[in-house]
């Protein structure tokens, strides 16, 4: 009788194992990445030919981009929904249209650097699509959309994230976009490193070889070699204070 009961008990335990919710997956990923440390740590890094700063000031998230042009230092500051530009420490006026463009550009860089932390922002809608295998490794596949209120100018874009089912690290992400003719991008994380407890990665940036593909299928397109490498996104001189 015991020989029968033990296998039955094992089957029962396995069948009763609770599946993780999408919120638990994202929370586990943020914990592993040390993302909450971004709340009280200043982060600086270089991306391409510009410097970037992220810090919280009086409870408000402030993003900066620093550019050097000949003898002029340009500091762009995004504070909440506000944008300011300083040239050699002097505040200058920027037309509203360009201010929105600059602010979106700054926000985009910081958004990807801070991932997966931003996935718990109020305007984010998360949906677990199940599991998917990429390069013989299984991942939780999560779809992210945004509310119009608080979702920024690109709120209509759809994002996908693939979280390792063991470590919860987001090894891949993808998104579609509608500006400048639209398109799709797929990113593979590499060169993982932790600086003062916060995870940072670089990305290989891909696009589909053919137009008109479904964003939900882009992970399998990558697995089949049907994406082409566009660029590499590399962070340098990372400092966490």
C-alpha cells in the first residue's frame, strides 16, 4: 500500500504546485536585479557620445543627459513631465515640440537601463502569455502595454519580455513602434554586471528581415535566425553612488 501512496502523493504535490502570476515574476526579477536600489542611489553612465544621470530628488525621479559640443556643455533635464535645457549652466528656452522630442529621447535611454524596474510603473499593463523556448532555454513570456494616461507619447507600443524561469532575469525583450514609419526591434541582453548591487546589461539590437511580421512571433523568428543585427547598445563608465 505504501508503494502506491508515495507516487500518488508526489503526483498530488506536483499538480498542486502554484503557478506564478505575472506580478510575482516581475517582482522576482526586480529583486534579482537590485532595481529598488534605484530609488535611493544616483546612477551615472555613458552611452555613445553622451553622459547620463538618474537620481531621485525630493521624491521625484530626475533624468539628465550631458553633451559636450566644442566649448559648450549642454545639460538636458527631465523632471517628471517638465523639461529644461542648460547651456554652460544657463537656462535656455526650447520650443515645446523639440522639448517633447528631447524628453522622450532621454526617457527612452533611462527606461531600458533601469529595466526591469519600470515594469511596475502605474501605467503598465502586464499579461503572462505562457512559456516560450529560445535557444533551448525556457522563459516566461510577458506582454506589456501602457495606459494612455501616464504612458507617454509611445503608449500604443507593445513590449514583450522573456524572463528566465529559474533566475527571473529578462534575457530578451522586444517591442513594436509607430513613429517614423513604425517597425519592430528585438534585443538580446549580454555583458551582465552588477554595480553596487544593481544589474546592468548591454544589448544586441535586431530587426526582422521581412516586413509585416507579428510582434508576438518575434522570439521564434530570432530562434530561427530570421532577424538581422542592427547595432549594439553598450553602457560605459557606470557609477552607482
